[in-house]
C-alpha cells in the first residue's frame, strides 16, 4: 500500500485510512502496516470514550468497555508482577488508570499485600465509591482450586471482592470449556468474591485457548501475550475475532517486542531518536479489539510515557523501527512451544525450556537478574535438571524449532546465568 509522501510524523492519508478499515489483515501483512493502523485504532478508542485532549502535556486516558462485563476500564493497566510503589500507583490513578492486575504468586504474595495497603489508604475498599471505580484482577496457578485460593488473595488485598478472577497462565485449552470449571466460575460469582471470571495465557497454545473460550461461553475476560511478532498470524487474528464476536474482554500483555534490547549501534529505535517501549505499546493500541494493555510500571516517568503511548498515534518512523526490531530479534525468544525442542533434544518432558528462556530474557534484557534467578530456583528440581539440560542434544532441538531459536547458545547461557 502506498504511503504519504515523505517521512511525516503521522499517517494522515485518508485513502490509506479507508483501506485499513476495509481490509486490516492484508494491510498488517504488508510492510509498514502498523503506522497507518494506529491512525484508526487510537482515534476510535478516544471516540468511544468521549474524550478529547487534556490541556496539559499528557493526553486524556482512553477508556474502553471491557467486553460483556460492561465495566469501563482505562486502556492502560497496572501490572503488579514487579515492584509496587504507592507513589507510582497514585500518579497513574491521577492520569486515569483504573485497572489493576496482580496475582497470588507475584513476589510471593507481596504484590497483593502492597496493593491492599495502597487501596486501603485511598479508601478503595468494601463497596465504596472509590472501589467501584476500579477494575481489580488477581490470578492463581491453581486453576481448579480457585474457591480455596481466592479468599486468601482477598485477605492480602484487604478486599471483599475482585472484579475478575483469572486462571493464571493456562496451557490446556480444555480449561476454557470444561463444565467443571464453568460450574466453579459460577459458584465464585454467586459467592460475591468475584464479579467475573477469566484466564491469562502467556505462550502457546494461545490460539487454541482463545478459540475454546469463544466457544465455551463462560469466560468473560482473557489476558494474553500480544506484540508485533504475532500480527501476521492469521490463526491468531481469527481467534481474536471469535472472542470479539463472543464479547469477551481482551487484555494484551508482554507487548514489548519480545522484551529484547539491542546494542546502540544496531538499535533501530535509538538511531531514529524513538522510545522503543512507547512505540511497542502504540502498535498494540492500534488494534481496536484490544480493550486494555497491561504493563509493568515502576516509575512515575514510566506512567507518564505509557499513558501518552496509549493515547497517541503510531508514527511511520515508529512502525518502521518496530518492524526492523522484529526482524532482528524474532529468532531470539521462545514462543512456549517447548514440547517440540524437548522431544528433539532428548531432554525429557519435564525440563522447563520455555521458562528457562523466559527467565534468561528477564535477566539479560529486563535488568531483573535477582528476580530471574529466584524464579529459576523456584522451579521444581525436575524442571531445572542441570544434568538433563547439559546432556541434551540442543543442536537437534535447534533444527526442530519452528522459529529458529539458537538453543545451542541460549540454553548453556541460561544455566550459567540462572543456576
């Protein structure tokens, strides 16, 4: 598709906008797609929220109705998996962030406790007006024991209820259509401990999980991994469409282009004078089907930048940098289909290859060295069996990997850095 003449800062060509509206998938499959897509996506979000620009430097926070929940939520959500700082949370709320995401396993329960203290100080407890303005989510890996786990989370959060309770990081699509899980969800709602029910899905089989939820009829909200590496997957696009048709609330996480950073001389963002993290958020915000974007926010400056990103258009330069970055790092991160490489390597079914590589990403690219080592140490012994990892045939696994992940280099590095 032709672009406007020159490298303008925003896509303004009305013919391009009409083409995107008429055939988004084909446009996303073409080079340079995301820049023009954002020109439609964020404007649509603002129109739905009925908001204009704020008089100060930070644009108004876009709002969305979260699927069939009917709840109006901020396009930006607080992710609670890292440090939870009261000053940062306060700054975000002042900018209009009303979506809080945490989990029983985040920081060993300290995330829930921190949010509990912050919300109590702000009077956002019980059924107060302040509490009713928030969308609060917690999650548990104990997918079939939520009735025993949620009360413990509520105690740490100092809350009577959460707005949504998630099965955390599911990898079995059957959970999204299981009659027993549906019955549990209905009991939890009837108890008043949660208003809605959903799940998070970090890696594969994300498409199968989304499709199962769309067909199952009882999942209200899904949080799933979504960044530029996924835009050309027709099967994922169809699954997102199916969830949209089923009126399931959709929340994007792990939007940061695989989390990979590059040396300055190769960094396509720095050489263009751009902010990689804002660009990645803008690209996801361009998809009108995504109601909110959950992001780690640890400083007040990051709050301001992320808030600006969800309320701003993606530029041509940002779209080009995202595509270049994707080409450079796409082969370096694991999508979670580690059953393929485990089988090819002979490492055994128990070794947590995908988790090891994800923790290595936290260590090398997120600057979370101690946290990454702690996560690795918390894996069951058989999931981090060093002997199995060191004797496996990673060259064979690398040949079998559908994404070309350099396992012969990364697995030894993960053992060295994390063990």
